[in-house]
């Protein structure tokens, strides 16, 4: 059976529609596209880390009983051959960062770049920032010459959460897929305890962290610096207490198989 036939049979078996209906339903539904993109990202992350010597198991989403605090991630992860399990959360980038920061308005763009330049030091002077903005400003969000790589750690409130973001002890590591800004699935990693806490609660993460900014004609490369890393190996730490294996709830369901 070739790839087309396997795809057709999978869609027919799972969704009871033909390939044409399935594709059109996805095309007209941005929310569905987002879910699929997230699923692809998690699958590629799993493949990548397994190729680098890790073992990953999916964490049950619909938890049986009260969810243990440290299990609010997507995967259990450990080094192959190890008995020490940790928790990994998978995230994508904030999709509307440029609009959210108002970067299609010149004063907001200048203000944003001034703040970002305090740590990035891409521009030598504020005059240089203003000159770049004058030459490259666009009011149409679709034509912006600036790309903001930014996280989005919004989470629902619960008895364990005091504000609507993740706590920094809900998972041990976070992976962020940069695809929405770089055009390809590439991952960076961080420990939540290394990220600056929310100003509203020191036990919580902020909603948004600007990882990097790309500027057309000025800075078209990525600068990944601590607390973000290109490889999980750089921060993976087995001296940290592992989770209690008896608390683990693993999602090993495969609802439909195609041979």
C-alpha cells in the first residue's frame, strides 16, 4: 500500500469522509489547522529527542483523579537506559505577536525596538533605531519587516494556579517550536525555573517571553541565548529529583491503525 492509499484509508476509517472533504474542512478552519500544527510539532519533537538518546511517553490529558502538580506537560522524558523520569511541555510561538505589540504603528515599533535593544544591542544608537524604522515601517501587518519570536504561556486557573499562566514547577523542561516565524520546525529548550517569573506571582511564569526578533535587512539570523538553548542536552539534569513513577498516567492509545 502506497502513501496515498494509506492516507486515504486512514481518513476514511477515522472520519468517515473522503480525502477531498477532509482537506476542504481543514482549509476553511484556522482552529483545526492550529490543532494539527500542534500535533505535528509534538510528533517531530518526539522523533528529534528519541534520535538524541531520549525516551518519551505521552502524558494522559484527561487525568484520572486530581492531576499531580508536576505532571502538567505533554511528555514524560528520560535518558534511554535511565530510571529517572521528568516532564516536558511542548509549546509553539504566539501567532499574533507583531499585532499584539502594535508594530504596525511607528511609535510602538520604535518603543518596542528600543526596549529589545537594551539586551540585544543590535543597534548602536537610538538614532539608528529610528532610521531603520523610517526606512522599513509598514502599516500592513502582512507586510511587516519585523518578526517577533515570543512564547505564550496562558493556562486556565485552578486550585493549584493563582493566576492564568503555568506555574514554574508544573513541568521540568519546555520545548518551543519556532516554525511560525522561521518557516521550519526547529526547537529550542528551557527550564521554567530559569525563566523570569510573573510580576503578579513569583511561582508563575509570565504569559510572554520575547525569545528573539528578526529584522529584514538588519538581523535575519536567530540569536538563541540563555535561558534558551538549541539542545536539551545542555540543560537536562538528572541530579534533580525525578517524578514519582507511581503517579504517572500514560496515554498509549492508538485509536486507528493503517497497515
